[in-house]
C-alpha cells in the first residue's frame, strides 16, 4: 500500500480513537510533510479534514437511526462537549444534530463516506533526473489554496498571472513557475510567477518567495496539463516511497518553459520535488 492508502486504512480503523497527524504519518511511514502532500494528491482532501468529516458522517448516520444520546456521539467523535459537537456539526452540514435525528433522513446532507482508493497509478512514469537548484527569487500571483479547491482555483490564478506578468519588474528569462510552499495539513500557498533578479522594486500587489539551493528530483509531465494531478499522485505515492529518498521540507514547483502553450495546455512541463537522502 502507498502512504495515502495506509493513512486511509489507519483512519478508518481508528476513527473512535484519538488521531493526530503525527500518528497517521507514523503509520504511513513518512513525514508529516510527505503525508500532507501525498494524501491531498491522492484524495483531494486534507488528512484531518477527512478525519473530521468521517466522524461527523458516522454521527449523522447514528442520529438518523435514532441515537438518543448526543453527548455520547460527541465524545465518540472526539468533541469534548455537546456544544462543541453541535457547532462543528452545524458548520459541516448546515443543520443541527437534533434536526437530523428528528428527520430520520440523510438525503439532504453532504456525507463523507469512506474513500475507496484507486491504486491505479501511472505505469509509464519516466525516472527523474536530479538537480541542485540555484537559489531563485520568484514573484507573481499568490493564493492560499485548500487541498479541496486547489485544483479548481489554480487555472484561474494562471489566467490572472498572464494578465499581469508584464508588470513584474526585473524579470529573468522566459520560464514560469508554479510554486507550492508554506503548506500545512489543510492549505498551502500557490504562486504563479517568474524569476526576478531583485525584489526591491516589486509592486506590493505581487507575492514573492525565495527558493533556496536544494536537491530536486525533476520529472517530465508530457501530457496535457489537466492530467498533472495523476502524475503528482504517482510521484508522491509510488516513486518517492520506493526511491529510498525522503521529501525535504522545501518548496516544490512546476517549471513551464517556452514549449508550454498556456492557451491550449499542451507542450509539457517539469515537476520539481525537493528530496534528501
């Protein structure tokens, strides 16, 4: 099983117990940083959000079946009080536990049922080359993305980038970068940008990120840009665990050279994954 599958198994078999990101990463056999990226790449949802959604869904099923003791459900779902559970339940489902119990129906709720992992990964992922990147200064358009909406929002972010890139001073070369950084279990910063020589004249509306010198595994994604998630999933959940290397806690990025056509999504790109021995 890959890290995401191991995490899913552990979550589903320990929902009634206390769960932390460190616990789950330990069972998956990878670092917190690695698990956050691998799980999101495989499922489109963050680790602990999935845990919370699964617990609340189990509680909703119990309530619809007539469970009389809401406090017991709250404790089972790892909430310390009836009030905390009710608040979380309302935030998630838009209704109260009492209303679900009275309705005895779940048709109107957005439930999070267990994810059945599709273990089919790319079977033709070409081996990476390894490079030590020079330090880079990247300036561009930044958005805070959740693992749930990141895939949907990033294309629009690139559209904004192409509309404003000519206003970025001190640009170096023609390459564009999509940088993932400052990540946690629920979200990350994504910067669509370009390399610049200096930040001193950069207008305030543009974000900036420094990428330090770092060893990277560099993969080529030759297919249409819309299939990039499958490649990323294969890298984090198959290649990296089998490689004997570890993910370094550093920015990862996509590199788009002049062969990439932003109008059609064709032309290919590179995916740079920070690694260490």
